[in-house]
């Protein structure tokens, strides 16, 4: 365990900074898992507790809307209320799992700035009542816009977030592929320079944002959302090292001054992931792999018990199937699938057994 320990639960403000520094100093990164409901949130916390790893729980805008319920007529309100409900759920339960949890929202592009601002309204109210924000951090992904607009908007939002002890995640360069409607399909055959962040852009971001508040950078080094054929995704972690070196030398900073995150972790080469962690990556997003880990055992169960999903009572022999079609039966299998997959992720990222939550 790190010399510095934290109370279990959702961490924000200085505790969040402590968690980030512990990961970087310890040479490991935390899995950041996209969730869509209580099943996936609970499974992520269970997985973290089993691995003795701290964890990051995050929601995309559509994941938040789904959390509120697909039947809610007002889609924007659903995105806001779902995100609030998810965070409150984690605040209530996380400490009882005995690990530190970061609550984060994922990929908000230009059209979703109003969503982030609405969540900050909620965060400010929560801060006034509880002395800490509802979320540990939010992400603004303005990588598809000109860099001047990207950074000026990030600075504007960070000024507001810093007042309630929140951190901002930004994106420089473009992570290929599509995630929950943000981005576009990845052309595996293309040699796309936009997939590689330029260190000069990272330096510009650091110069502008560091005086305002705490922030992290999703710097692209060929990483892609989703899973693609081996050999078609060209990861170049050395870009992260070059960015760290440029900032360090320019500002006479400590080693790895940037807090870096890796998007598109599903399906990435483990050696490249390990190299990226060594260059200051403290967070790796996992969505595609955990979606499959949840769905695979449910599909297998349905196939093995097909009659129970056609009839309440077997028309041939009168067998009641209630114990088989009870949703808790197969949803629990999905949860266990996530738990098992995240053990592998914690091993790959080096976070297993490294929780800094007090026992």
C-alpha cells in the first residue's frame, strides 16, 4: 500500500490528486470502465474490491440517458438526471466496497457542452450541501475542433470546475473509431496523422490550463475505440514520452508532469499498454471488452435454457421455469463476466493489490 492512504468511497479534490499521483509514482494505471446501469456499476465496484484495486467509473452521455431510463421523453434531461443518479448511487455504496472510486463522465464533444454545464450546476449544488463535488472529473472532447477553440473552451470550463475541486480531462489529437455516437468509423487501412498528438499541442495546453486547475490529457498515439484486426492499429507510445519531455524541459518540472489517459484500451497490445503507463498514463478506458464480458455469459445461458425464454411453464411436461427466467439469474452472470474481465485489466495495468484505500 502507498504511504498515503485514503478513506474508501468516491474520491474528489485533493484525494483525487493523491490517487493520480499514487498511480503514476507506483508505475500503474487504473481501469476506467463505462457503465450504463446499476448492474454494471456494482460489477465494477465488486471487481475492484476483489482485485484490491482502485477504479474509475465513467458514463457517456448516452450511458447516462440509459441509466435514467430509455422511456424518459426528454432526452437531455435524461442525460443529466441519469448522470446524477449514477453518481449518487456510487457515493452511497462505494465506501462499502472498501476501495477508492473516481466518478467521471466520458467524451463530451462540442454539442454536449450544455450537458457538462448542466452537470456542473448539479455539482455546484452538491458541493454546497456536502463540501465536495458530485463527480471527480468531467471530460471535454473538442479534438474535432480547431485547437484554439478546444483549449479556450477547456480553460473556461476548468475555471468553473476548479472552484468545486474538480478535474478536467481534455483530448488532443483524435482517438480513432466511434464510442456512443462520438467520433467516426476507423479506417484500418489509413495512415492518419490525426491519430497522433503533436507534443507542441500538449505544451500549449499545459501552459494555458495548468495555472487554472487540475487536468489530464487524452493524448492520441494511434489508439482506437473498439476492437480491430491485429496489426492494423499502430500504437506509438513514444509520442507520450516526447510530450512529457517537452513539458518537463520547458517548465523545469518533475518527471512525467502530464497526467495522461489512454482511450481505446480494448484490444490494445499489452506491451504497448505497459510502455504507455511508464510514460505517465494513469487511466485506461475499457468499454468494448466489458460490454462483451457482460453479454457473452448471458447469451450462453439463454441458449442453454432456451425453453425457459419461450414458456413460463413447459407445454409438454408442465415444468415451471421461473427459477431460470428470473432476471437476477442471468444479470448476475453478466456482472460476474465484468468482474472476471476486470481482474485481467487490473493485472495488465499493474493496479491489482495497489489500492490506497484504508482497510
